[in-house]
């Protein structure tokens, strides 16, 4: 109980305010990294195929919400994109990229940590790929997703195994290397501000309103944060649903 209360009491997490220069660098790098990560095809295929190849929603027509869509990397993996597919993103430079590449998608500027303009139980499927680890008010995010999803809906999540031994090594030769080469500055301030929620925190909070029905680690099937890079979760809402 003490451990559970400790997790809950950490939110909302306080994040140091960035200088104007660091805010610009942060936005630039987030966009740059969404472009660079395509080079790491094995991990990208897991990140997106865990969601895109899931046939757990049995309806022919269903509404989908992608939370924190970035520059639209996931959209290339989806088989059918239509008027029932919605994206929300908080960064303007990311939204412009999505609108340019996928004009048919409804891409809306919104913060999932606050109440959005969608009505209750609007979506059959919601997914968040490498998003939940970034959110200082994660409990509010989970509350809002729970409000938006239908009682029969599916929520899918992919998160990094950070902090973890294998992930720390991989980051040194990928994102950290790219950041230092581009901006000629220390990477620590950036990542400590971005990856603020651990897998333990995310799983604990998410299980308050959702039941895990599938869990998949990558690249190994061993259920260990230290020995993997990513974790995919498929969840369904618990029975008590907001009206």
C-alpha cells in the first residue's frame, strides 16, 4: 500500500520550465527523431505492428483515436485510413507534417491530459505509441481515455523499457548520439524531461481503469524490463464506465 500511494502522490509531476532556446531545440529534436527512428526498422516494426496488425476489434467500421501522433509515422502501417480515424497531437510542427502527408486524416491539436471535445464513449479503439512515458499528469490522461472509449473498446499502448539495461545501451548509440551530433550539447536535460514515467508507474496507473489482456515484450519474450527495449499492452475498460 505504501508503494502504491507513493506512485499516486507523484502526480502531476513537476517539470522544470525550459528556456526559449531549449524549447526550440526540444521541438526540433522531437520532429527530427521521428524521422531518424525509421532507420531502426526492427524496433519501429514492433512499435507500430503491435497495434496495426491487431485484429482484436471485430467491427467492420470502427472509430480510432491515435494519441500523440507525432509526424504520422504510425499511419504508414495502418491498412485503411478513413474519416473514422482521428489523431491528436500537441505540437504544431508535428500536426503540419501529418496534414501534409495525410490530408484525409482528422488531426486535432489537443492535450490528452485535459478533457477533449469528443463525447463520452466515442471511440472503439484508442492507441498511444511511445506517449505515456512523457506525460506529467498521466492519471488525467488515463481518465480521459477511459471517458472516450466504449465499454467494448480496446486500448493499446507501446512504451519503452526505460529505465532498463538494454534500453540504456541502445539509447547511447541512437537518440543520444543523434542529439549530440545535431545540437552539440548534453542530452541529459532533454531525456530526463521527456521520459518521466517508468513502466512500473504506467502499468500500475493504467490498471486502475483497464484490464491487461495481452502483454508483449520486444525483442525478447522474457518478461523483463532490463532485457528488452519495448513493451506492448492491449487493454479493455473495466466494467464501471463513465456515463
